[in-house]
């Protein structure tokens, strides 16, 4: 059973409900998952981190067992600004006004926006296997478009990706796990079954497409408006040396244009660093994450 020693909670924040797991004691630590997963991706490291921290693992809005509120023509309900505000509100309800945050994939994009919009709340930020959204779009070439085809597929309108994914969501999800990973047998099948249980829901498929549509529209507008702003707190970047991010970008160099205090290194894996390289990920996080101010 996943997260056996963690409690489960559902909290009403903003215009939706957020499902989360909470465990451990000590300084608060928020862990944000990516696509097409749920909070279950943290199972290789969550229990160990809970030995030092109060660990909070939510499902982002639109994902897992969290709410899937209606979107609009601007995709604003799935902007990273709104998704970040959800999680800040969750932490406030739990009694934490200041915390550290680790995000993977989409969760890292939410965490990046959170550090910009809520600098007084975020004490330290770790981003796993991403560079900022704006840098991805502005550096796109044939190689990037081939490797990240889903960025351009999921933003298509009139239900096209929803219909095509919905025809066989298990094939699509397992293909993503296989296509983006490099370490054989990295995934706990119990966790994969959780991903599938949630991803088979048409509402999840639609909401996660809205996440990507927001990234290509309103999120870029927010990023351009914040061109001169930098992440002020310490930032750790980890990435897979065999994945697209590691092969295409000078990851620390890109982040140093967006944050003032950047450290980081590659891990011997693909995109899913937590599941493919749990020991290396855990060691890096334990070195980086400090006590509250």
C-alpha cells in the first residue's frame, strides 16, 4: 500500500478541492508532481523525507483525486498562477505560512510561479527536470518539437487530444512513462495503477490538456510580464543526464537567468528522476533542504 504511514485529506481552497497525503514531522515540505502522474510519484522518497520534514504531497488541480473545475477561453483556471495559489492556500490551511517546495515536471512549473508570486512563503525551491516554460517555447526547434511533441499536441483545440487520448488512455500513459524514462523497471506498478485509475477519467484528460493550453497562452503572458523578476530564494535544479532537458539545455545556465542563487547537477537517468534515481534524488534534496527561517 502506498503512503501507508501518511494521512489523507481533502481541502476546499479557492474554487476547487485538493486531495493530499501528509506525513512526518518537522519543517514543512511541499512536493508537487508532474504529468501524467499524481502525488504517488513521490513514494520512493516521501517516507525518508518524512523522517526530517512534515511532508505534504497533493494532487494538483485537474490531476489525481483533486477537483477538475471548469476552464474558460483563456485557460486561466489552469494557469500556473492559479495552481500555485491553490497550494499556498493548502499550506496555509495546514498551518504553514512558510515552507520549502520540490516540484517535478508540471509541478516544478507551478513551483516556479509560486516562488515568483509568493516569495515570502517559499523558503527554498527544487525543480526537477525542467527549464522554464518560456525558455522551452522560445528555443523550440525540430529536435525539441519531436521530443516534446505532446506540448504541441495537447494544446490543440476542439477536443482533439481529449478524443484521441480517450480512445486508449492506458496505452498513452504507459507510452509516456516508457518514452521519457531510461532506467528499466523504474516504476512501481502499484503507483502506475494509481496513475491509470485517475487518468482514465475523461475529466482528468481534459483538465490536463487545459494545463498545457494555459502553458502556451496565459502562462507565457505572465512570464513575459515578469521578465525582470527573479526567484529570490535558493534554487536547486536536478535533471536526468539521458533525458531531453539534460541533452538540450545548459540547465544551471538557463536557471541563472531566472533565479539569483542556483545550484544543481544531473542524475544518471531520464525524465522521471524520482522514480529512476531515487537514491541520488533523495541525497541531493537532503543536502539542499534546510530548516525554516
